[in-house]
């Protein structure tokens, strides 16, 4: 357990105004055994939360590689980095199929990563474990089953009231596909890891009604986009989502479940 997470002397703390990545990163760091000089692979590294902090903590005797499938995110992280922390690199790779030339690492971390491991999440986890040194630690976070359930019920209710059968079936499949903490534990056990810890904690997300909900930077950036993909006709999607957006009182507080998966590879 890391007892000195995000100290006041850190030059690279997670941004306090990031109300999504930062709370999940804080949960990750609470379960990460972070010491100077180790090597870390940070998957789904995005624009560097928490890769910059990890690099600061391992110091120049360590190495941190942040990978992301998005070239735009990698470029953004590199722009933030500039010439600082030269033992930190950002590269564009698919964490579901890591290139064989990548070395093994003492730690593998992934903040908000598990949702991007689909469709074959266990196989992807097993691929990560293959790049973990014996005695190394894997720590991943994700919004687990139960996240925004009140919202999903309200959307399903709106679809049902309009008799939207195909769209409702697609939506049900999307909701059912979300992994739970139990799924995560089974992946770690099946991958042969030990000292497994699976922890969940609630995180409330605030939202306004109407456009403030429909274009919420967090919700529209991922969760609501998945809902819109259930519709072939964008105009039909709007006829469902606009009434939902005007009825936020029926599904707030909007609560996500922060889940941390942490485990060690046998020596």
C-alpha cells in the first residue's frame, strides 16, 4: 500500500479539477506499491494521469512508459511533458495487443483502462501479465457494474414507453456487457496472480439538466455516446435523450463505482 500518495511536494499531482480521471487515479495509487527505481508500463495513459506522477516518484533511476491507442492523446501528453522527466516516454500502442518487442516491467498500471480491453478482456489482461516481471504488481481501475444504474433505468423506461424494440435490445446488451468487480477478480485468479485485492468505492458525478446533461464533458465523452450508438437514426436518439435530460431529478444522484484490481505475479 502506498502511504504517501499525491504529497504536497509533488510537482506532478493529478489535476484537482479533473473530476473523473483524478479520483480513479487516487484509488489506483492507494493500492500501488510505488518505490524509486522501478519500471512501469502505464496503459491507456491518456494525457498523463497518473503517468507524470508515477515518473516523478520512480525518479531518474526508473523508467515509465505510457501507452495509448489515441495518437491525439499521446501527442497531448508529450506536449505537456516537453523536456521534463526524460525517463518517461509516451507511445501509441494497443494495450490489447502489446508489441512483442516491449520489455517486461516491475509494475503495470491502467487508470480507467478495463473498459478499453473489450471485447476479450481476460485475454487482454493475460497479455498484460505476460509483460509483468515475476514479483511484479498489476493495478487497474475502471467504473464497475452499478455505475450510473439510475440513468440506465431511466433511459430504458423512455425507450419502453416509445415501443423502441431494436434500440432497447441493443441498449440492454450494452448494459449487460459492463464488467463487475467479480469479473475482475476472476480474471486475476485465472491469470495466476496472487495477493489479489478488489476494492470498490462510490463516486458521485454532478450534472445540470438539459444541454448541461447531454453535453456533459464526462458523460458525452463516453457513456452517452454508447447510448447514442444504439440508434440508427440520430433524430430518434434525440427524441429519447432530450426528455431524459430534462428529468435529471429522477436519476440523480448519479453514482459511479470506482473499482480497483490489484494483484502480484508469482516470483
